[in-house]
C-alpha cells in the first residue's frame, strides 16, 4: 500500500534583498510504500532539506501536492497542521531536540501530553517502547546526564510514542560517534522490520546503505534511485558511493 505520494513538487524562494528567485525544488515526484525504509541523499544545496521540510508539513510548496494516505497535507489549514503532525508523523533530528529541563520520560511523553493523553494510558505506551530501545533505566535522567546515543534513543522513542504513520529522520547519525551511530542504524532496521515506515535524509553513505531504497536529489530533482534488492549493506554502500561519484562528476545514468 502506498503511504506517501509526492507529485510535481516545486519550491521557489524569493530572496529578501533584490527580489531574486531561487528554485529549490523543480519537479519532484516519487512515492513510498507502507513499511519501506527510504533514504534521501544529495549534495548541500541540492534541495533535500527543503523537500523534507515540505514532507513534514513545516513548509509549503510553490506547486504540487503531498499525499499522506491520500490526504493532501499541502491543503491542511495552518490551525490544524500541528495536530496533524503530532498524530501522523514522528521526527528524529540530528541534534536530538530534547528539552534539557524535562526528564527523558517527559520528553518522550510530550507528544501524548500535547494530544491530551491520560496518565495511565501514557505509561502503558511508554514502557514497552523504552524497553525495546534499552532506555527503561534512564527515564528519570535528564538529557545532559546521558550520552549522545542515549539521547537519540530517547528521541526515537518520542518519535514512536504516537504510533506514527511515517517517521522522518534528518541526519539522525550526524551527532553520534561511530559506535552509537551503528547502534542507532541497527535500531532503525529493527523498527522497520516491525513494519514502521521510515524516510531519512542523510549525508552518510553508511546510514543510507541500511535503507531499502535511496533517492538522489540533484538541482531540485530526483536524479536517480537505487534499490537494495538482495544486496548486503556492504554492497549497497559501494553502489551508493559509486553513484555519488558519478553525480559529483556531472555524469548521468542509463535507464
């Protein structure tokens, strides 16, 4: 079942001084199936961050549409968009975005609190996720008391707590050391294996090599895509690396 459809997405920014127009996205179209694990890659300035912001309903496109389970999120009124994000989307950021004055438990529960959840029900939702992520003994600690990897696990728990249709991850391994990054990527694989749909923007070839499909953005367009098929992560790593080299050299691909 298709969970996300992106049709002819365009985004044009007008610069503050001089009124010049910059086309960040020119004509982006793709879809994501339920249960897929998709990575988006591209050089700085390619448009991938703009794309993620639009898919996350944090920005509006100049043209085109984004359908999440058939609902066009572009047309959702501003007064309803925050509630829509809380109900349907989970977010994992490079810098964790945890509140230092909240314990890990309160950070994780924040989406449920904002949705009006009941204390007993929230506890029942929290504990299984905390155990799955290996942070059940850290819930009373504050972000500044735990490691970067533990912070990111708390951020993943917060993203999962509302049982979202789609998790969006923005450079999730960018602030982690190699050991913590490997642990997080294993965790993402396990979560995806349970049926969670994941869309990840990353510069990391290693992170992208764990995905089932990789979209490459160049000059505001989907320039190429790779499918894992039966490839190992090592083989996928090499294919991604080769593809990025071709793109950097200005080459193209045969259909």
